[in-house]
């Protein structure tokens, strides 16, 4: 296999996904046809692994009641309560007074822009507070369907999964999303919270792109609080490995 390629055997990805879900008493029932879909699912799982390896307690929520399968939300359409998600939590003890921080990791939920409350971006993966709201607005959906979104103030971080070989344009476009949702990370990249979270991340399956792409990745990561993971098919552990955690940028 050419590990610079963004391609990987679909059956291997399905096996990896089911192996991951087995830890949480679940499985993947509905199979998709596109390998890009499985790559996006895998990236979602890698973010969960990152939090698990960072000392968070991880729980799968809203599994199918009959099959106990995990239902991934693979697009912006559909009500969030019809899909599964993960909760991650961490407890700190302040002078014997424990305080637990809890967050949801969601899949394909629109997020309100920091600059304009009428603009929404849908990252592939979102880390957020438990605060998904809805509104009925015919400007977004025809008829009286509810439009669900995450208010910008409830956004913690996010990630994008791209099943391609990387290009300079792809990486620069990702910074545009960061500017729309979390512009402070471009202005003050040294902000850190407790607990720390993985910074907005671009996860690209392929590893090609050449020296120029590498220079862009290195430059943007030095200027801003972002992660740019290239070659995720050949090296997924760069995202979640305990031994590489110091190389992952956090906020």
C-alpha cells in the first residue's frame, strides 16, 4: 500500500470502527458506500480517543434502543436527538470540593458564527457545551421544520476531516473556518483553559502535497492555535497517542 495515498481498504476501516465501538457496548450497523464517510467516522473516533487518553471519562449516549448500535450523524440534515454522540468529562478537586467539567462531542451540527448570528458553519466534529438550541425559521428550512444549532458561546473546539491528498488551498481554507467560528485563536494563540481541549484540527487522509504544504502547515501551527494532521491514514495515532500528546496543540 502506498501510504502517501489518501486511499485505504474500506473493510479495514469498518473493522477499526467496530473495534472502537465494541469498547462502549456498541457496533456499526448501517454501512455507507463511500470511503470518505468511513474516514470521517474514524476521525470522529480519533477525537474521542484523544479525550480518553487525556484522562477524560468517556460515555456513548443515545444508542439505538433495539440494537445498541451507534448511529453517526453523517450530514447536516436530521435532528440531533435522533443520533448518537459521546460525552467526555473530567473532575478536579479544589480544596476537597470536586468540580466536574462535561462536554459533548457531536457530529455535523451547525455552529453559529462568532461574527454574525445569522450565519452557520457545520464542522464535521464539534466539541461543545450541552446547549443545542432550535428555532423554526423558513429562511433555513422550508416549511416548519426546526433548525438545530450550537450557539457560538457554547462551542469549545471543532475538527474537519478531509479525504484527499493535502493542498495549500485546503489548509488555508481551514483557517477561514477558524476565523468564522473562533477568531480569538488567530489573535491570541496562547489562550488555555482548564481542562485543556484539542485545538481546532484539520485531519487529512493523504500525506502528499510536497515541501510547500509542509511549510504552510508548520507556519500556521506556529502562528495560530490549530492542528493540521496530514497522512492520517498511515499515522492516526498522531492525533490521540499518549506518547505524542505533547505535540498536539491545545486550547
